[in-house]
């Protein structure tokens, strides 16, 4: 069932034009789960969802256990859901990063795993297939700027997608074109409180420095920066989609029983070769190589012109190796 609920006009009085437009366009299949941290953004998304689809909304809270305030966040979510009469499902996870893993990546991985488990919990009622996440226009700008600061390619410069699938679930970001200030204004208009994560003010983290220093400067110099950066991200996403289509076609002609054919890779142009190798690692092995790892691998592929040439390189969390005429990837931890 898609989007059946109260008429949209019931909520519009408390919204800015940007929020009203974005919310009117959001028509998910129901029931809908809202990923709830207790902060302003997810609190606003939950309130909007409950108002529009009463009895069709569930809140999902993941306690990452990374700071002492985590129990406060969870308690606030419980109180909020009791107030709104919304079922709340909670998962407690260990999101500490493994050696060599970024904290952001560690938290992201366990969060998605927890959301999948919560959505499918048979003891909590109907299974959930659609989950809404409250990231907004400011988050999108920060993501693109962070990607720029790291020298990212088109995939990184594409920012965050408005909708995608993962592990059989449909995820949505309906607020990507809404400034964060609009969500806080909405909460103020309805008298709804929220919790503030003190770590968001810690400029030790690059994203927080971008938020505190760069966004105000861009707002002053280019007031429409959210819209223009979002447009650039959309252009990058479109170009990346084209590269993915080309890589998928190339990969079909290169795949063998144990990997991809080295000689076939060598017949491609350097740019097309890099594109299909990157795609092969990502799609076939869920592996994202660093720029240095990909460069080293491509040099070895180009140099592999004799029968005795060996390839065995660390790439992502596994290894790429030559096996006869093929290039294969394996994860040693999985094999142990």
C-alpha cells in the first residue's frame, strides 16, 4: 500500500515551502519505519510521518554504545514514541571500529545490519520493507564537501541517493532538499523537543568542521549553495550511472570461472580498464579499493605479459591474485 493516509494539507500549515514540497512528494509503501536517533532531524521525520500515516509507522532506534549519552538518546526515543503512540524497536550494537577501519564505516555497517534485523523481527509485528532516514540538504552538502576534501571520484561527488535498496529493504531520504533549519523550525512550531548530540560540535571531526566553518561562509557568499551543490551532485550521479552501465557490459565479456580475464582487461583503454576493475571489485566482492590500491593493481595488470608474472596485492579487506590467465579476489578471513 503506497502513501494512503491523512490528506497532506493537515501538516502544511507548520512547514516551510521547501519542507512542504518535499513532504508532498514522498509516497512510500506502508507500513513505514523511521530510523530514529532522537535528534531534531529524525524527530521531525517521525512526527511528520505519524501525522500523515497514523497507525502505519514504526520507529527503529540503534544504540551504538559509543558514548555515555547513548542511554539518554534511547530514553528520549522511548518517551517520544510513547507520546506519539508509535511502536519502537531498539537494537543495542557494538559499533567500535576494528583496526584499520574508519569509525564512520564501522558505525554504518552495524547500523544497517541492526536496521535489517529490527525490520524483520517476527516478535515485533509486521515485517518492514521501507525505512525512512532523516538526512537533509545540509547533510548532502557536507557529504559532497567531505568527498571533495578526500579527492573522491564521481561516486563520492554524487552525494547521498534519495532512494536505494540494501539487503532486501527500500531506504528513503525524503528530506534531502530541505535545509536543517526548516526541520528545527517545524519542531518549534509544534512544540516538540529533541536531544542534541554534543559530539556534533566537536571540530576534531572533519564533517563538524565543514558544518561549523564552511557552511556559514557558503551561505554568506552563495545563498543558493544547497540547491546548486545538489544539482552538481545529481550530474555526478548521472555520469556515474553511465560508467556503471559501461562497466557492467565490459564485465560480462571478461568474466570466467575464477575471476576476470587479464588479457581482456589489457585490451581496454586505461580509463575503461580502471572503470571495470573498480566495478568488478564493488559488485562482485563488495570491495572498495583505495586510490593507491587501485593504481598499484592497474600497473600490475598492464605489466602482466608473461606466464611467470605473479600478482598478489592487498585490495580492500582481501587480496587480488593471478590464477593462470585470470584475476581473482579473495578474503583470507572468510577462508579461515
